[in-house]
C-alpha cells in the first residue's frame, strides 16, 4: 500500500511524504504507483521552479520513499504558487484514493515545530 502523509499548519501544506508500493501489479507495471509518482514528482518540479531557496526533498527509488518540506518562510507569491501546486497534487491523490482505496491512503497531520 502507498501511504501519503500531508503535513499542514493553519490549513496550509508545509510538506508531504510518499512511501510504499501499491501492490496493484508487479513492480514496473503498476499504474497506481506510476500515477502517484508522477503527481508527487511533478509537484516537486513545480515547487523547485518557483521556490528559490530552502526547499528540502529526498527521493529513494529503492525504498519507494519521497519526502518534501517547504521552507519556513515564503514570499506571498511563493506561498500562492506552492499552495496551488500542492493542492492540485492533493486533488489527484484524493481521486486515486477514491478509486483505488485498497492500494493508497492519504493521511493529514498537523505540523508541530521541533
């Protein structure tokens, strides 16, 4: 199963992680894994295009883990763009979860500072 965890603060997405494999088809043939990967990686590309400093992310193909954290401070324009990108990603992930609930779960967590 693919587990997506979305971290929010005051309703705004601050980061997300994706881990696991859907198990819908064998590795390399799984359309659910491909769809989730495409949504998450496209969101990362968009964030990287518009957030100039402080974006943190890691991708480990072997373990199937992708993590992303936004910087603590964004300009107003960066925040608007990041929110549009991430909420669009969430729309796609929620749609996948609705159609393939046995293979993907989206969880929301509240951001807590260290």
